[in-house]
């Protein structure tokens, strides 16, 4: 058979293969919704979806607000400035004060969950981050432990910070194998 009588597809096998691939990609994209699963354009649903996305992306919270992520919720319920330990041997350094932060941790998952005081740090207005001051508090302290599904624990963390610092933030960094989510609580 001569070259003229062969079909265009048989003469241009590579271009035919590329064309078939492109057509299949278009069909698959159309059937799967173009990669925009879960997105609707029906007024309120679009707005609600974007608000949920904003909540999931939110990483900075105020006292009283609840940060929910990785099947847990964390709320700062109270902040006490110039905390007095009542112990003459547990006093802040000169020019510093103890700040007492009450934290509530809730397990929203169907499995037990560990919590740890070392996941919390306090940052001052100079960006200095520090761990809890263990000498400042004996009663009501948040300890490390596990929570059963639906369990909740409330406890206090004490930090030594520059006196009257107005830029204090409590930082939470999960060091779980499955997540390293970080959130910030502004303590104003």
C-alpha cells in the first residue's frame, strides 16, 4: 500500500497517541469535577466553606477562644499577672513577675491522647521563649498525662517573665508523630 493511502493516524502514530492521551485527560478531569471537590457555587455554601477553611488555618487565638485541631481543643481560660506563690523561696527574679495561665485541654478523638506541659512555652515581647517555671506552682498545676476519648483536663502553668510586659503569648507546639501543629494565644 502506498504512503498516500494510509490514514493520517497510522502515518502519525506519536501525534495520535498524544491526542488520545489529551482527550482521556479531559474526560477524567470532567468526570472528577476538575479537581475542585467539595466546592460549590451556591451562595451560602461557598461562604460557609471558606469560613471553615479560615478557621482551620487560624493559628492565633485570644484568651477564652478555643483552638481545635488534630482531634483536640485547647482553651486559655484565665491569665493571672503578678502571681504570688506564697512561698518566700519561690520568688521571681528582680524586674520579673510570675504569670499564671489556666489551660483546658480536651480530647475530641475516639482514641486516648497524650498531653504534655513541655508543649507549652511563653514568649515575651522580645521574642524570648521559655518553658514553665516549675518552682512557682504546686497546687492546680497542669501535669503531663493521657486523656481518654472525650476526656478533659484543666490545669495551671506558671512562667517567669519581665514585669509588666504587654506582648506575652502562650505558644503551643504539638510534637506528635502525626502532627506538629502550632498555635499562639495572645495573653492581653
